[in-house]
C-alpha cells in the first residue's frame, strides 16, 4: 500500500484539492451516482464469509503510523468493508427495517457533510436551526394537528419546544421519558425538583417507593435502557404479557392500580405504534384513557409506525396518538431518510423546559439554541434530509409509499395462508408479519394434539425455523429475520418465527414468492422436516 | 414551484433513477466536488440577515401536500438554507470547533449513506461491526497503550467492550458516567444492583445520602445534563472554582473528603482534556491520584483535546489520561471527521457489561451486536469515516495537524501580546485562547486602580467586547466567539473575553492579523472606547 508524503503541504492538499476524477474514490462515487443497485451487486459479496474471517481484516489495534494515499485506501475499503457489508437495498432482504433510499439522499448527504453545521447552537448552524424547528413543527402537526395560531406562537419560540431531534429512536424515547420524569417529580415548596435534587431525594419528598414505566412485552428494548439510565431501574419496567401482541387496556388499568396501591408512582404508559417484532399497534385511544385515569404520562413509541399518519386510508390505525404527551418517530425508518434521524415530539410546548439547560458561552438564556433542551450536544444537519424528503415526497408521496407497503404485506400474508406448508403467525397491521414453515400434516395435528405433543412439535418447528433462516441467510440471495413470540394458541411457551418487514419499495410480489419457495426448498431438505413428516419428533426433545 | 407527479411509478423512479447530470442537484454536487470553498463563498451569503428574517422561510408548519421536483427543491435549498448557513470552512471563522474537512469525506459520506448500514447489530452491518470495534481499539490503544495480547484478547470479544461509539461527546460522557454509576452501585448480596433496582433503592442499600460528580467550573455542560438524566441531580455536580482554568488537585481532594464525610459517595472526578472555553488541560496525573485516594471513578473528557495524543511533542500535556477509567474523544473535532463521531473508551473491557442489555430478536446473548452496550440503538456507519481518516492521515499526519494548530495558537498569542490595545487573558495550552480588546492606557490603569475602579473598567470593557464581537460577526468577514471567565486578577467577578479556536488548517497568520486589525478598528469606533480613553467610565455602571 502506498505511503503518502507526510508534509503540511500534502495535508493542506487533502483539505483543498479534490481527488482527481479518475481516482478510485471518484470512480466509486460515480458508480454510486449512476447506479447504486449495480454498485452494490457488483461489490457486496453474497457468498458466506464468517464473521471471524472478516474480523481478520480488522484485527490490528495500532493506529497506522504513516499516511496512506486516498486511492489505495479506497481500494481497500471496497475489498475489506464494502464487500462484506449488508446490501440493504436488496429487494429480497426483508428481515430488517433498513431499506433502499431515494437517490436524492446521496448528493444531499454530501451537501450536509460539506456544510458541516453543528445544530447545538445558532452560531454554528444559523438557518439550520429554524429549519429543524420547522421539521419538528411539521411532524408535530402531523401527529397533533393543532391550529395555525398554535404553530405561529410556538414554532420559533425561544421559550418553547415542539420536540427534540435525536440520533435515533432510543435517544428519542429516553428524552421523552426524561422529560416525563422531571415533570412528574418537579419542584414544589421545599423541593427543588428531581432535575436539581436527584431521584432519591425526589422519592423521599414525594413519598413514593418506586417509579414505574408500563408497556407490553413487545415494547422496544430502548425502554429497558431508558429505565436503567434514568435511574428508575429495570425491575420497574412493567412489561405486561401480550399473547395477542398488544397491551390490553383493562390489563394496563388493573396492573397500574395495583402498582399505585403498593405505594408506587406510575410514571408513564408507553403505547407502541408499530412493534419492532410484529408491527402491531397498541390500542392507543383506550390506553390514553387508562393513562388519564391513572394520572400518568402517556408516551407513544411510533418510531416505526408514525409515518402511517401520512396515509388517509391507514392513519386511523394510530387513533389516539394525538392524545399522547410525547411521541417518538424515526424518519430513518418509513420516511426513507438515512440512518440518524429520530424525533421526540411534545404535545405541550412547555414541557421540554423541565430539562432546559443554560451555559455561559453557549445555550445562553433567551437564545434559540437547540442544544438547551436536547439530550445530545453537537449534532449534524440531518434535519435537512427530513426537510427535503417532506418536500420531495409530500404527504401524498409518503401516503403512496405507506399504502403500498401495507398492501404488499397483506399480499404476502395471503401467499403464506394459501401455501399448505406455511403458517401465518401474526397478521400484518402495518407492513410487518411473522410466520413459520410447518408441514401441512403437522398443522392439522397441532389442532388436535395434547399439550405434550404440541410442545414437542413446536420445539422441532422452532429448530427448523432457526435452521432455515440461517441457511437462507448463508445462501446470500435473501434474508428474513427471526424472533420468538408468545402466541394465543400456545399459552405456556413461545414459538420461533420468521419476521418480515416489507418496507423496501423495490420488493416485488415475485421476490416474495421466490423467498417463500426458497424457504420451502431449504426446509424440506432438512432432517427435522423428514422427522416431522415421519412422525419421529420426540415428545421430550 | 413545480408539482411532481404522484404515482407509484414516479416514486419508484426516485429510488431507482439518479438525477440527470444537468439537474440542479447534480450541479450542486459537482460544484462541491470541484471546489467546496468556491461553492461556499458563492452560495453562503455573508451579509447580515436576522434570525427572524430567516425564520420567515421556515414558518409553515404544514406538511407539504404534494411532491416537489427534486431540482426545484434543490434550488430552494440553495436560496433558503445554504445561503443562510454558516461557512464553517472559512479560515476567518475561528470562533467554534467545527472547521473545514478533508475532501475525501465528501465521497465517503455518499458511500456511507449509500450503504445505509445500521450498527446496532451484525445482521444489518456485518463488516462494519468489526470495523467499529477496530476503530475503538485503535483509540483505546492511543490512550491506554496496552500490549498486543490485550488487544488480541478483547478487540473482538463478544463479552467485552473497549468503548462505545456515540453520536457525540455528550452521549459519550453520559455513557461513561452511566457505566461508572452502575459499577459503583452494583449487585451485592440482597441487592440486584442499581441497573435493576434503581437509584433510590441503591442509595438505601449502600446507605448514602447522595452521589456526587466533581469537575471544575470549566467542565462541559454535558456533565450537568448527565447528572440530571442519570438521576443524580444537578446539585450534586460539584463544579469547583478554577480561576486558573484548571481543577486544583488539592482542592479536589479537600472537597471530595468533605463530601464523603457528610455521608455522600463521590461517583467520579472528571478531568478535562481541553476545556471548551479555553483549551486548558486539568492536571490529569494528579487528579488520578486524588480519585485513587478518594476511591472513585476517574473520567477524562478529552472530547476536544484527545487527538493531541497523536503528537509526540505535545502528548505529554495529557499525561495521566492513561490512568482514567473512561475517556471521551470526539473524532468530529480535532480528527476532522464530519459531525457525529463521539467515542467513550473504557480502560477495563469488562466495565461496559454493567449496562449490557439483551433482547430476543436482537442483541442476543453471546452475539457481538454493538447495540448491547451502547446507549443508542440504531446508528449509522460513521465509524468508517474515523477508520478512513486514521488510515489516510496516519499518526504522523494527525501529528502535523495538531502541531500546526498549537503553534498557530502560540503565534496568535504573540500577536496579541505585542499589540498595545489587546490583552491576552488565557495562554494557549492547546489551540484555544482568549483575549480582549483593552486600550493600552486602561491596561496600565487596571494594574494600579482600586477595586471599585477596576470593576467599573471591567464592566465597560465587557460591554466593549460584546459589542465588537457582535459587530464583527455581523460584518460577515470573520467570526470569533465570546464567553465569560473568572480570572486570577479579578477574584470577585468574571470578565467577558473573545474566544478563539485555531483548528482550521486553512487559517493563516495573515488571517489572524486581519481579524485583530478588524477588531481594533471596530473597537476604536465605539463610544465605549472613546469613554475609556476620555476616562469617562462610570464607577457604578
């Protein structure tokens, strides 16, 4: 590998002279611009390489001593990194929430990096600050639909905040619950508030044993991180069982009352607007009633499903979200923005003030610096990507994208239902669904068998699903993910299922049929399948 | 503005067909590639536009109903956003920590967005996971310099973590202190640990009144956010006075002991490796001794100064950093990586396990998914930018960049010292310095005047500095920032100073001389200057 000259003159060039247009890096860039699908299919290697093999290329812990030429480095990036990355644009990789992005984000990302703004304060972001506030206002409007006067008053107010732009949904959830916590344990006579005095003092002042957070077992893992980081404790995450994948309002009310009667304070109920595992939406409107009755905060984690609000046909699925005190939406999910665009929205523009912070040289009192109420400090101009997407797609464009995803999921559910050897486990509410491979005869047997036999069959089927998922992934043509779910039919245990996210607009019905066919072919070649067909599954496996 | 066609066919095009090479967006991209300085000087308007005026362009809170053509949108981005953004590449904008970036980050950012990996798990990032671990290992190595066997053992271990990649220094500081907190209040017989049982239960179990965090008054505002979010309370941030800009070890020891004797537990001492306001470095080695004596965690916030370790000549300024339990370094500061690249490093690779989290469908036990120990969930592939920079610059390249920054700061300090009407307030330790404009006669007067007169003079000078900074910013040619500092000469109050960060490699000595000349010209035209010269400053202003 070439060793570049170490001189200030050389370094100055790196800052002032672009790469030659025939250079390797310029070629990569051109290929990305001309045809990203072709670039990815040419450079991302599909054959199985073990993680251990890949790690060999990233095993030196020493900082390289000497500079390397950009072009030889670009060559090595292609070989070592791009070759073994994941082709998230592939229409047959439907196992995760990242997908193809619209082309315009490629040049825009260059513009964002070129401008290199820092949104923590106006001094280093200027127009990006009102832009980000407008983006948060538009998303607030989408969720809460307040009147024109409301937005005129609050959109650019230095004393208010309609939301916080974050690196992702986890920080958005933590931010929302941080605000909820500080609001619930705020200042009173003789107590300066949890923000200043801390959690233990707050518990003493308010006379509570514990603060709790309620959600269903399908609540996102970030909630567990949140209760840990915020000092509430993971044991106080009341994750209620949900065999039907959603939080039952009557269960929530009952558990909430019992919790309060034991001398605890319920901080918040979190309703999920599209669970990560199955895409189910909690009954938000009823949960808002429950939160109201219990006197707690209501947060909706709509990181995935929030964009459904763009669709006139499907926005009713999130009915009640407008009653939430705070809402999380990730633009890098169904809004097709590059990774790094989470948002926490606040119904009441006063609420973020409970975490407001000022300093001498930055975030001065009365300034509009965004960093005064965000958990993060320095942040990039990712809000521009959301702004541009909102304009280039418009509500109607997003509506089409959302509608086609949901309809594609319905179509895939139909394919699975019609196929004798597959079993649909959860019906798509949004664009996610789960299913498993299961020979027709076994499906029939499961309906009549005794518990012991059901358990034995399910254990074999679990193994089969794990195996098929793994072999399909390794074959490299397509990818679905897997998870374990409690489901109504098998109350005593969970089953392993394929999990599919139909977000990529490039995925066709033909792709879906091919994925199913491949899974069937793989499954029927396994010994588990043979055993199931032969009735040789063990009752005590 | 054109209304784009709303059809699935049109939307599909946005995902599959690049913009035509003559389109506006392609032109913007080409201009950025060819000559970013020219692009910025052509499009970023330097004349003063008030924030209120800019807000007019971002005042509509409604989501646009119909799609817009990419090209007409690009046109409007230029007019409304780029025109009123901050030219962070400008060599005369030396008031903040963002600067020009090397050219190669432009195409790399496109590659990063094009690959759209999600580093929360291997499934959606594959080679990016070992790459990020290697980057963290290299930075760990730079700080801690452990032996080869250490890195062989831990770099890719699923059960260990050398650090956490974060969106920025604030999240890195919070992550480090989260780990410190969970480690300090860990599980014992009869107590499941603060992570599970929460902070109030932990205080009861450990029999402590409060948990405290110690730093100097120059500690970053993120520490205040951290103690709030982590439930410790802002009152427990023991920010000690530091008229000499650094935390005195004897003060820290004394305050720490007093705190402990009052029934409190000191969680951590935070040493700063380059304060945001003056670039001073706390006496890290001595503070490590103090932390040792007090039995608490030692964290070093080297978000700004960490990169000084690349320089053989100056790395001694951070002596003692290798004794820190955790260290924060931002690659988007002196490593010239785009915004969004913070890192928290852990001396002991076991420690991050106190925040480890598993879930069914992700971050499974035994997996190497990075999301298991980071505060954030979904994250982009920014580690690639750090990886590439480490290779393209190499240690020796970074050394040159660091050395020239520090030397430039020294040169500027000399210029200020030589100028009769300027007063250097803090000498540069790294590449930051502070100073103020002050007529020669007044400098002499300050040395002999009584306290009342000193106060009156300083109040007038404060007003002068604020005014000059504002007028210079509005003139649009150059930008320095300002802050308020306690300084040894004026024990009863703070003074307002110009703050300069000499990070931009494009800044020349000529630029610095011009900035000083402009400030002098502006200052001498003000009425405050005239009053000072005429001895008309009020003693009771």
